[in-house]
C-alpha cells in the first residue's frame, strides 16, 4: 500500500514516519523547501536537485519519495490513500481530495468504531488528557492517546493507524483549537470536553466569536462537558444532545493551582460519564504528577520556583492571580508571533520586581525587550542568553520567594525543569 502525504509540517512528518513503521510506502510533498526531515530517519540513497523557475528538491529513499517545492498530482492520484496536513484542511487544494474516498481516515475506519473522547480548549488540555488516561486505565480500560503531533503526542494519523491494528476500548484525543474542523471530520466523537476558552491563536481565529462558532460546529449533536458558568454555555448546550458541567475538583490533590483543580474536575466528570467510580478517580488523582513541561514547583533554598509552559496571557494570568512573584523568567516567542508578547503585558500588570528574558521558541530577546519598554515597566530587566546563564540567575535569586519560569518554548522549559531538578537534589541534600 502506498500513501501520499501532502504537507510536511510536524503532523505530516509524524504521519510519514508512522506510515513507514506500519509497512506503507510513502510519497510526501510540501510546497516549501526548507523542511527539516531529520526526524524521519531516512537512509537517503539519492538526491536530485533541479531548478525550473522555483527551486524543487526530490529525495528518494527506501520506501519514501519526497518532493519539496512542488506537489506531483499524478503521484498523489496513483496512491492508495491520501494524508492531508490538518493545517491545509480548509484550503481549496484540500477540497479536491475530501470527497475522493481516498483519505486515510476514510479507508482505515476502525478508529470510528471505538468510543472516542475529545478534549479541547485553550489551556489545560494535555494535563486533563493525561488525568483522564490514568483514571481510565486504572478503571481497566485500554486507552489509545494522541493529538496534535506538535504538542508532544502521537499525531492524529498515528491514532488512525494504531487503532486499525490494535484492540482499544477508548480513543482519547487532544483536539488543538487550530484543528477543530479537521478533527470533527476525522473522528467520530462520543464525548467532547472543553477546558476553557482563551485568547491564544487569535491570529488564526480572528475573534472569540469565531472561535465560539467553530466549537459550536464541533459540539453539534455531541455529548459535551463544559465549565460551570461558561460565557457560551447557552450557545453550546443548545446544539449538543447532552451537556454536563464541571467545577473544581473537591478531593485530595497533588498539583498546585486552581486551574489544575479545574482540569481535575473535568477529568472527574469525564470518568463519571464513562462509568468509572469516584473512588478510582480519587485514588488515581491523589498521586497524579505534573506532566513534563507543565507547571511544577521546585524548592531551592528559601524559594519556591514555579515552572511550566505558559504560552499565552490567559495561562500566565491563571498563575499570577494566585501567586505574587518576586521575579519572572519569560521565554520569548517566534518572530512572526508578536501577538504572544501579550504574555509580558500580563506579567507587567502583576509587577514583579525583576523580569529575566530568555530565548524560548526563538531568540527574539530584542523584540521582547522593546515591548517591555513600551509597557513602561519600572522593574529591573535582565537577559539569560542560554541555560547556564538562566540557572545562574535562578541561583542568585533563590533566596527570594517565589520565582516564576514560563512563557514560550516547551522544549526549553523541559530542559530547565530537568536542570532544576538536579540542582535541587544537590543543594537540598
């Protein structure tokens, strides 16, 4: 069997790798040429580069043929199945394939016969998904988990391929708010839970009203679980076939923050809908540990150091509203994501004495520093250019309490967490 993978972003690369693993051959293409293909692990046997008005690169390796800079329609049409990148789902180019019957999700359909739970929203999705997974597994369910490949999960197409050959009771999908339409068409959701709605990805949605409308389309004729007193509760409940609400988790709990109690409250309500007893949920969540990269607290000298990915202003607000931080270490966004600088707006509004900027998703320190100047922040501003410099600042201010490390750049945040964990073991022993 041969599949055409159109679009080699994170999800496309993940799908290509998974297809190869499952014994498929692959034709993959992307209109861009600056694609990082290292994670495919290809044993490249031949590379041909040709220039004809625009640069085109063809790469031939075992069981995979890649075109960068073009899409070969003849190659695509000759394949047994087609994989479309979720980011392309609403494009005119994608529309010609949606009704072809050759999309991978229309050929391998076993995933649509398995009870499927979606968890969507702006913040808290990953933590909620892992809570639900742990509860369901402790309740004896075999669970297949995945979502947006860029978020650290197995990708959406990985789920389709794995579900086809595996034996699962539940598929649990983290639904990124930028892939709502794709997921709605790809999966047959039996239950969808909404963590919250925040201002992230407004460059894509355009407005909260547009985001609401996309969720209304997703929730139509579905069972849904939504937060108590949500601003769009009436809109969502009207289109759903049944809606339950969740509140803060009322039992013993290991994680910090009211926002995590809401994540746990969502997981509790999902478990109840599936028929898992509260006793199992309570036992599971009593010792549940923070997901890698998400908010953890380390104790170093006199300081409690809160660290976790907080890549939008609502995520920052949820933490800063609960804790008055002495210093805030903030990772910077990509150059084309100036809208994420509103994280600094929220930090400055809470007025820590010190802000330390470090490269998060990219080294846009100057952009962030200029934004702080525009905000007329009166505290001290320092720059940590690398991990060693950042840890030095942490050690310097670890006699003040508390400290915050967050912002953009999950991989960087994880590396800081690991370094802090080692440091705390040494210094606190």
